[in-house]
C-alpha cells in the first residue's frame, strides 16, 4: 500500500471515529423517537431522510468553507483546535455524567399539516442534533492543516459514513428500540463519551503545541 493511500486510510478512520462519537447515533435514538412519537412510520422515515440530508449539506458547507472562515477572522488552525477540543470535551463530559432529562415529544395540534411536522427535520434534528457546534468544530479541525485536500477527503468520507449509519438507525428506530434497552443505550453513550474525551484532549494538545512550539523542547 502506498504511503499516501495509507495516510488517507488512517485519517479516514480517525475522522470516522471522531465524528461518530460526536453524533452518537445510538445515544440520540431516544430523542429521535420522542420527537417522532406521534408520527407514523412512513413520516418518521421521511423526517429521518430529510434531517440527515440537511446535516450532510451543513457539514459539506463548513468542510469547503472552513479554511476561508478561519482566514477571514484571522484564526489560526492551532487556536481553533484548542477551542474545538474544549467544546468537544464539554460534550464528552455530558455523555459521561448525564443529568436526568425528559425526552422531548412532538405535540401535534389537531389540523396540523404534514409539512409543519416535517420542520423537525431542520431543527432540532438536522441541526443542532446531528450537525451541531461539536460536529462542525470536529469537521473543521480535522480538515484544517497543510494537507487540506487529503484531510478534507478523509473527513468527507468519515462524516458521510457516520450520517449513513445515523440514517439507518433512525430509519429502523422502532425496531432497534425494541432490541436495545435504555441501559444498553446509556452504556454506549458513556463509551462514546470516554472516546470523545480522549479525542478532545489530543486535539487540544496538538493545538497548544502549535501555539507554543517551544514546549516540546
């Protein structure tokens, strides 16, 4: 295997794992089911498809414009990695130490149209649940750097795979929920939180070394 191909494969795996931990499809399953409680299976699947599509378009936009955004605001890649790491660590902390919350439900008024109900696919499902600040920060931080093209290809493949898995999870949400209990979902969420914490620390460490290169001497 050529060095370039090997590097792309490693980066793709890294991007996939990082983005999967942030989006956490299984952990978000109860939220999706709560929001879709009053919708028929066909409507749930239409909403899932639209939400994932919206999240995909948002991430593609930030992937393509990420470098430009940093340049316009005069933000260095190192500084963004530190900030992104802090943000992602906060998400990891919430996964590791969850607080009791009420799963949201969709209250549909009599006479409400199907189109109005589908608005949930934009918010909160498309964003911020799937393409939220943590996911956007991860995509921008992983794609930034001197090897932008390779990084961007890897990140694109990574979040495309994650969103594909998310779509499958949401599409078959009712079937999956019958086989996976809340305890299993909590265990998966905590594992994702631990993994995310490690990724966040690594991201912050790389950013700090970029800001203060003298620290390695």
